[in-house]
C-alpha cells in the first residue's frame, strides 16, 4: 500500500504526520492479516483479536519491511 499521505519534497512530514501514517499503515496491515487468517484457516478473528495477534507477531519488525500476512 502506498503511504496514506503524499508529501512534497519541499515540505517534509512532521513527526506527528509520520506517526499517523505509520499507524494507518499498521491498521491496513492488520486488516490484511485478518483476511489472510480467515482465508487460510477459516478462523474469523475480531478486529481486536487480529490486532493483538498481528502486534505480537509483526509490530517489532514492521518498519524493517511490510510483513506478508
């Protein structure tokens, strides 16, 4: 997924904006994870369950590269 917010090179993203984009990217990844779990295992997770599992598995390495769900 491309960044949610496009920034021009003339105006660097503030720390607050960068944090917001990172959080939105993680929300998107958690949604992908939830869909992948349902498709691959038939297990329907709530959004909270998916978030907890995804955070435990992928949050530490999220900035190293997007995890594959």
